[in-house]
């Protein structure tokens, strides 16, 4: 589905990552500072690799040799940040519809209702982000990304800003998203518990390098939680 082969140097830190993303949830797993967010930003088009190639569904979205570098809005990827980044002056309904309207996509009532039901956010639509819990804000942020009809969903530590109770609240929705949406996911974390619950494939990273790609039980069984 997605093939990544990129190199990037930022100051003294060098990233060299090569892996493939199938269907389901591919988790980029490693300690803070291992390059996870930089890699996901290169896939999204928010950071430009120095060299390499990114191929999505047979379409080149980045190729340094061919000088191809599609801007983020032409890559058709959804991105969910750690803090959700909702617009505080808009209702949940308007936040949900923002990405679709910004990209001039037609309104699909059936898809809208399916996503709102899947994330259980229908009762929140007339509220503003400031009145929501952290878990509710993240569910709305995920809904906004999905309503852009993305080919790929990128999630950069979406539980990092949540307390333990809110993490327990949102994890079932992420599992439902993985199993029911049909949209491949790339999920960044340094928590083994999230790897065990979310991942179908794990890309293990350390110091900007891929140490291994494999089944979640194999990697999680041999690695402690990577805090900090």
C-alpha cells in the first residue's frame, strides 16, 4: 500500500528508514528522539527528505531523483496530532466538516453518519472544543481526518496528552477504526500497551534507524515500555 525509503539529516541527527505499510495499523515504535514523528511528517509532506522515495498505491508522492514532492494537500492523507488541533471558535459539527470543505470534497451523508456513529460523537456536534474532554477532542479530530476520505491515516501519539482514564476511553474507538474503517493507519507511540492493542505490524525504531519490522507480539514481548 505504502512504501517508504527515506534519508534525512537534521543537525547531528540522521534518519535512514525503509519499510512497507500494509493494510491495518502499522505502528512506528521507539523511544522519544528515535525519529518517529520526523518519519511520519515526511510521509505527510510536512518535512522533505534529503533523499529517497515514497510510493503510495502505485503513485509516487516523493522521489528525490525525479524531483517529485507532492504538497500535503495532494497526498490525500489524514493527520491526527497529539493535541487534536481543533478550532476553538467552531462547533464540533463545523470542525468535523472543515477538512472536507477546505479540500472541496463533496458531502457524503452516509459516510458522515457512519463515521460519527463509529466514533460516538453525534451528541457532541453543537458543543465547542473547550467543553470536551481530552478523549472527546481526539475522537472529533479523528472524525475530521476521516471525513476527508483519506487514503492513509497518520496518528502521531494521539494518546500522549491524555490521562490514564481518557486513554482507556479512546482505545476501543481506535481499535474499531482499525477494524471497521478500511483505511490503513500509521500510528506513532513509545508505549508497549498501545502496540499490543493497536498494531498489526510494528516498525521498531532507534536513533533514526529501523531495527526491525514484525508482528506486535514479537516486538512487545522483548521490549519494555519506552518512557521519555
